[in-house]
């Protein structure tokens, strides 16, 4: 069946068609579904090899069944053997589509789902947003799109769902203005409330006047939304005072900074401890500290326990304590190299970063 003829059918009947048609041949939709699972290590070549192995195994089973039936029919002394009938040999296995052809069929199938994906994205909202820009996604573009963009800028909500994104050749207000105005209009047309806060990786503060981000989201800022620096990028601003990230004290210093800003929610942690203790009877006699140390992994904490901020005063106290403890001989590694570039580097960076501590 030609793809043009198939397109004349209704969407319900098209969904019942078992194959994805390419210019050369059709590919079973069950194979296309296997290609959708693009997890780490599940490459297109790996899926193709798995399909090839499954087909080869099925061919051997059918060939074995065919040979077994012939041996039963052509037993010595029987009518078939007396007539000396010659049976046809099993047909050779069919050549499977190549990995590029499977990829082409997968892209054709996904092209039909673009509208559904677009509807899902346009139906995603949030009250806590985060706008971030990166070059890592753009570097993965191939084909005609390779080199056509420099930045991938996205806005995500509090559930890590992408609200909107854009590919641009430069990170400027002119290039980002259509995306920002579009998401503001989408919230307005859907009667969604104005987000409470927008986290950014830079450009959150200015000596005087509105910042570039506040100008982009002026309609929301005028209705109460605040723009703040993301905690992750705030912590990494201390890298300017650090000599190298391979220093033996680097991980301990960054952990102290993260612990000064964020803490685990006590209610969630108590529920996790109770669940772990109820799983094994031998853990009922252990203290909460022993269970957290020996039986709760970091993945458990990340999945089941929320993080909360400690407040401006407590954060100031803990960061000041961490910086003071790493001064002098405490910041030296085994070879005598200090963690900071100079004695006042950490204090200067901390003084410049305190503007974001609100």
C-alpha cells in the first residue's frame, strides 16, 4: 500500500495498519516501539542486533519443525517414501532491514506524533519555573541542523517538566523574547496563575533598573513574580576562588556549601526511616542515625526526601563557618597545595555572592 493511499484513511484506521511504510519497504510497528526506548546503552544498532537475533532464532525453530514433519511423513515403508517424492528445501532466511532503514521508519512514525507531543508540551504549566541555557544539547544535532544553533534555552517547572524551549544562535534578549512572550501568552489563554518565582543561571540582579530577565517577563514581574539565582549555579560561583576541582578538599568544600543552603525535610526523612525499619525486623532495634548511615542510600534520599532551605541567617552562619575552617593549613592537600587561589579569594567571592542570599 502506498503512503498516499494510507493517508486518505481516518486516523483510527491508520492506527490499525500494522506497518510503517518507507520508500523501499514496510517496518512492523512493534519494531518501531522497541526503538522508542532510548535509554542509556540502548542504541539503534543494539536494537537492530536484537531483532536480527530474534528473527534468526524463529527461523531455526520453523526450519526444525519443517524437518521434523517431513521425517514423520517420509518414514521408510510408507506411501510417500515408496513414491520417492522429493520435498522442497526450506527457504533461506529473508534479509532484514538495515539499522539506517529502521531509524528512518522510526523518524517517520515519530513525525506523526509531533502534534501529540506539541499538545503535551503546551499543556504543561507550573508555579515555580527555572530557565536555563546550555550548549550540550546543540552539540548533539546532526544532519542539516548541525551548526545551525549555539544555545538551547529551556523553561522547566517544579516537576522537571519542560514548559517550553528554543534553539538560538546567541543568548540575548532579542532571541529569547519570542519564547518568553509566547509562554506568557500561553499561561494567559489557559487562565493559569502567574508563576511565583523564576530561577535563572545568571542575570538575576543589577545595580539599578530592571534586569534583562525581568524585562523579558515584565508582565509576570508586574504581577508579583520574583526572579532569583538558582542554588546550583550560586554554589558553582565559588569555583572562581578555587584553584582546581581535582583538589582533595574540593568535594568536602562543595558539600559544606550545599549543606549550608539545603537540608533534608524532617517529615519525609522520618517516613523513609519508618519504611526501612518496617521492611526488616532486625532493624527495629537500630537508632535512626544507624539506619540513615548504613541502610539508606543517596538514591533513596534523592527519590523520597525533599530538600528545604535553611533560611538566610542560618545559611550565612554555616557558610561563614565552612570558609573559616578551610583557611590556613586546613585547605592544604597532601602535597601542600591550597584549595583557594589566594587567602582572600573565598571571602571575596562570598561577599560578592551575599547579594543573592534573601
